[in-house]
C-alpha cells in the first residue's frame, strides 16, 4: 500500500491510503494537525457505526444530530455509492429529513464521511442517503475552464509518482424536462421505494403566487421545492462577507435572481478547503462549469410536512461564487464575485401606475432565458389579468459586448394567458443568442418596456385594391388596405409603391400580409431553417425580423429557378441557368417556378396586432 500526501487547503499533513478501489474514488486519511477533519473512506463504513451530523435548524446556529449507519448501497448509479443511515436528535424525529439539509456533513470517529443528500419520501423515520465525501471531491478533480476552479486538488505520492483519481462527471440535461403529475423530486435509486434527492428549497421573493404555481411542475421535476419567501437582497450591493462565518453545517443560498425580484436555492456546506467549499451532496441543476453567486443564509422557520418537511430561510451577505455543479454536489469559491446580467423592466398599464423593476440574473446560457421568462411573467402578472381581453406590447433591447444591440418589438393580444405569451416572447431572442452555438455572447444589459391594456387590440386585413390595373416600369402604384377590428371599427392604410424601372413586361403579383404569414411562406419555400454563420448575422436577422403590428407589401413575379443543395436560386442569368441544367455533377438540381421577390416595403405600425394575407395582380407594360 502506497502512502501519499493530499495537497489542497486540507493538505497540510493529511495522509491517505490508496487501495484497489481508488478507481471509484475510495480513499482514507489519518488524523491531521489543527482542526480540519480527516476523511473517512467508504471502504471502512460498517453497519452499526455511530457518528454525528451538523446542520442549522434555527437562525445561524450549527447543531449536531446523531447518525447510525445502516449499510452501503453500491452502484446505485454509474460509479456512485450511497451510505444509508438513520438520523436522530433535535427536531428530526418529528420532522424527518428536511429539505435544505442537503450537504449536512456527517462525521464518524471525528472524520468526515459524507453529506446528507437523499431521503425516502413519506418515510416514518428519518432515514437518509449520504453521499461519500470522496465522490464529492472527485467530481471536481478535472480541470475547469475558469481561472478560479482551474487548480484541481493535487494527488501526490510520497515516492513522487503522480496519479489522477477517476473523475465523476455527468452530461447536461434539458433545463426544463417535461413536468410530471407525480414524483415531485428526481428519483435517484430505489430500495423498497424511491430514494430521492433531498429537495432543494427554492425561495421566491417579489414573485406573484401565480408565477410559483405556473412553473412549479417543471421546478419540482428538477428537484426544487418552490416556496414563497421574502428578502431578495439589493442587486447593487456587492459587498463580500467574512468567509470565516461559514463553517461545515452552515446554510448557504445560491442566488439565481437578486434585486427587486429574488430567487435563491438553499442548501448546506459540507466541507471548506481553503477558499473552496463543497455543498449539497447532490447536483443542483447539473450545469457543470458555471458562475452563480452564493450568500450565507439564515433559517427563520421549519415547516413539517407529510411528503417533505423543509427549512424556510432568507439570504444574507454575499460570500462567493459557485464554479461547478455535478452529480455529487456543488463547488464554490469564497471571496469572489459573479458577473450577473442587469435587467431593467418597466410595466406601463392603463389600470395601474407604472411599475419599475431592477434585478440581476445569473449569466448562464441556459438559465438566463428561463429566468427571464419567469421574471417577466411575474412582473406582468402583478398588475395584468390572465383571463379576459388584453393586449401587451413588449419592447426589448439587449446590449452585447462588441456587437450591435438587439431590438425587438411585438404585440400579444387575446382572451387568455397574454402575460405567459409575452414572457415567452421576451425570452425567445435571448435564447437564440445564448444557445446559438456561435461562440460566447456577452450580454451586458437587458431593458424591457411593457405596455398593457385590458382591451383586445387586434385587426384583420379584409381587403386590398388599386385603381390601376396596368403600370409602367418606374411608375408608382397607389395601393389601399382595409383592416377591421373585432368591434367593427375600420382602419384604412394607403401607400404608394414604386415599380422598379428594370422590371420587364408581364404580370406582377402584389402581396399584402402580416409578418408571420410572410415568414411561413418563406419557410415553406426554402425547405430548410435559417442557420446563421456568425453572431453578427444572427443579430441582423433578429433585428430585421418582421413585427406583428404592421402590414408588409411584397412585389413578386413567377420566374424559373433552381434548388441546389437546399438553397433557392430564382431567375439566374442565362449562362448560369445553362450550367445548372447541364452539369452532370449537379444531380440534385431541381427546376422550379419561383414566386421571386422583386421588392418589399412595410406600412406604418399600428397600435394593435395585425393579421391577414391578400394579393392582387397588375400588368407591367412598356
């Protein structure tokens, strides 16, 4: 057996033994000087062993509870083992394993064995699954992409031989898996019933109850337990707290949103290794390398429940940044700050005084669009109704580092769920940007102005006409469009269209339609989605997207063309057409008659949603 030294914050004089099970992360440590705990290896765990755990039941006071080892569940997941134990002491006999206890450290013979992470739902006794500490540490031994977590814990044999521990990593799941009617937490294994991750309390502050109810099924599927809370913290307060206030057993809040709206996920610290902390004992969102701030947390109440009891807590002073989120826990770094995305949101309603919100959201490519959806839904729902006629106008500006601003505007009008539709619209361009795969896009700031009315403002294109049936190239065509609202009110829009001077004689189709109808027509003809090649092209496409509060005029003509490798080539020059038609290697060529666009214009915007598709034909004559 080789003896080696562990060089990290814990490694002043820790001695470890390497056994044949090192590939699964098993290790042990002899007692060390000072007060840092040694690690108790999984291989030494035996049924009947007694130990203690540490957690917070009230305020910030760390209290001990008793632990009796029942056994080890091996290979409960790929290369994952769980220690099964009975907990007792304090309020545990009455409330069972509490949501928020995730990460509570468990010690045997004074050495750290692992973290409380799993529990049986509806269990009559506080039986818990404990994630072995070597799995938690081993999950973060691979080099990270950010500087703060780039230096892994070193493993050095006394003889000088180097050996890397086997890594434990997971893929990134869908952020929002389909909601299920049952199983409010994610199943991790089964022994006489489902052994579940101890739920992570997700504390909402400044959100409407309807928002929590609307998103609850998806959040529960992710292992979250949504609860209404208070606080939220100032988005502008970036003062770091004293890291010495955190100890194994302390509560922390992972801050997803902070400011006028707050969203915090609460759990417990397992191990502090210099400026690194390990917590939770199970995945948070399995986000891998990430950057999410965390703060100290104070328990203000315990709520017993039949399915799950929970701690209700409130976030305190900022402490550091979560840098890793893996199957066996989360890794944080003390004394650092995360860059979050500031959002300014104003809701202007004809029923309420204007409301302004300022908050910050984690700068994560998957979380940011989802959290934007939630916050906008809540801000609109605070004043506007979900059922009944309503119209919501959304104006959005996304500022990016080194790139043009993204600007969007749209109307949502209907009789139900307008706030939900408006919130999805607000998050959609952000999702395109963050998840495009075109390289990192640094979002600097998001500004939203939302105008709400309790009327349904929608108009349908009823008719278009022109007094001119014939037109010369270079001439101007007078066009009239008639729109009608639900209450019968009519709107007439007139425009003058200049016919291109280069246009040859023949029939000319004039289409007047809303933006969505033209988009569907183009998508049907191209047969393939738009795939931008760089961020600039994507931003231009978003900014040029057609709005739904105006009509567009398109001059089109049927002309022969080709489809080559999925791309349309209408009206090519004669020489190119001959090449495409006769070249044997271009066997995928398909000759078609295209409704080719000659010119396009748009009519002035209207204060309502506009729908409809109409066309007329005029003749171009010399």
